[in-house]
């Protein structure tokens, strides 16, 4: 395990992430700039009956900055997932210049999707100390690492699926992680909707083989992220079952390799270290039930004593109670939870979770999921493909989450900055107890 990367300033520009002025890293709960976000919805800030447009949302967030005398409150948004280095299609209209300056108030993560854009992501991140890079292989782009001339097996079972892939990229990814101490891993994941899955050749095993390949590539990247103690940003669409399988397999593997009768504390630490320090489910399209299942896995991993004596009924009661607690503003439990080791986060975007969600049923299901996310796990993200869209995309995500959860945009902005900085600061930070 490499030493914590936050101790000394890295020499590479892409990882020179706000290290100069010590703006916020390493961030801690006590020194955080948003101590009041555990509070209830501010009375003087109006709630929205509909999703406020991104531009208006940004103006409100900016007004918050202008109204405050606290000079340290200079990070207004944390964009926990996007691809601005791709500089592809612009999504939001920009009619004035002040938005060009807006990125100065935004901390953002730019996520590569395939080895083909890793260099661009690192270069883009090196332009500003407010940008962190993430490298990985997105489940849509597995074609980029497939071996073209593999012989068609008469019987698919005869050939191990691993041989479909050229694995050089994994060594390259590891090299990048060792060279760049503040590099995250992403975008990685699982996606049943990917063209790669839908069009995977039947003679190579069809859809089932494609999903197995996604699972394999995802698992390898999770292992690497755990080994280098880097947070991951995960795309999981229509693949919740496989995602849970991967989590349990990692845990089972670790438990199987542990010596019998070992110290329980050590065993728990080993199991925790088998996972990345933080896992953000980005533009989360799962259901409230999926949120519960993921949170239950985290409790089983990090706080097994809470469930140890709990039977099925009691376990369900605990889950309901914890959900309820997460909805109570000003709750002491939340403050305590925030100080604990936390693993999972859930990010929502204006572009995917609001604009692309067109059916009434999906919209309702999505809103239930947003509401079920514990307060200390909520992230916002732009998920955009052009740098000019980062600010409005993230402000739009705040507007969406505020609308769904019935709180003000300003409160969501403050909360998501706090959570976002905790997520990004989890680099090399797994607690030892
Ligand atoms: Zn994605
Ligand atoms: Zn993305």
C-alpha cells in the first residue's frame, strides 16, 4: 500500500490540486467551511415548486457567495463527475462572459473513458488546481481493449474470456496511479444498455459474454483502486445485481484469504482495505431499494456489530429507522455518521437524471431514489462533455436535487460541497480502526 499521497505536494501538474494555497486539502469535518449545512432548510431561502433552470440556480448560488463575509467560503460547487476534457458538444447556452470565470468557484473531476483519452484527461486537469483527473475504462468502451484477431472458438466454454482482452492497459493504469498521487479511478462500471453488450458477436458468447467481460474489467479496476487507495466513480445502468455480486465477491475473496482465528479488528481492516476508500455511484439511475441494498452492504462491511444480532425483521427495522433518521434535519445521528468511515456516495446530474429522464414512471422512481440517499452521501455532478458546461451542469444538478428533496438550492450546494470534498479527500484515507 503506498503512503498517503496528501502529505507532500506532488511534482506533476495534473495532481497539483489546490495544494499551493492549501485551499481545502486535506479537508476535515472540523475545519470544513460549511458547518451550518446540517441545519434545516433556511427560512429565508425559497423552495422551488419546479426544477429551477441551471442559469437561475447558479445565480442563486453565486449570490450566496456575494452575501457572505466569510472569505474562506470560496468553493461554491463540487462537480463530482464529468468529462470536460473531451470538449465535445456544448449542452447549456452561455450568453455572457462571467460564466467563463465561474469555474474558479468550482472544484471538478474530469473522468476519462478509455486509454485513448487518458492523456487528454491528465493534461486538462493540469490546467487548473481546481481540477482532479480520473482514469479508467468505461463499460461502453471495452471494444478499445479487445483483441481483434482472436480465433473463434467452436465452444465458447473452451476459451477463457480473459483472453478476449489485451491487458496492457491495466499495467499502464497502475503506472499512472503510482506516478500521480491524486489521480482517481473512473469512469468504470457496468452497463447492460451499452452498444458493446447489445452488439457483442454471438460466436464469442453474445450478451452474456459481454457482461462477463464488463464485470471482469470493472473488478480489476476496483482492485487496483483499492490497492492504491483511490476513490472510484462508477457508472451502473441496469446492472445493480452484477454490481452487488462484484462487491460480495471482493469481500468473500478477502475473507477466504484471511487466516482462521485471526484478530477480528485486523480482519475487518483487511476487508475494508479490499475496497476503494470511497465509491461514488454517478448519475445514479437505480431505485430507492438499490440505495438501501448498497447502504446495507456498507453497514455489513464497516459496522457489522449493528447487524450482528439482528434477524431479518429487526434488520429491516434498522434500515427503515436509518432512512428516517437521514431525513431528519439537524439530527445528531447525521453528524456522527459524517465522522465515521463512509464508503458509498450517490451522485445526481441535471443532464441524465432530469433532462434525459422522460417517462413519468422512471422520473418518479428516480425521485424516490434521490430522496432515499442519506444526507451525508449526496453528491451533485455535471456529467457534461465540455468545460464551459461544468458550472451550469452542476448548478442544474443542485436545482434538481433541491426540487426533489424539498430543500433550497443553496442548501444542496453547501451540502454537496461538503460531501464532495469529503469524497475527493478520501484519497489514501481509509481509517485504520
Ligand atoms: Zn456514466
Ligand atoms: Zn460520465
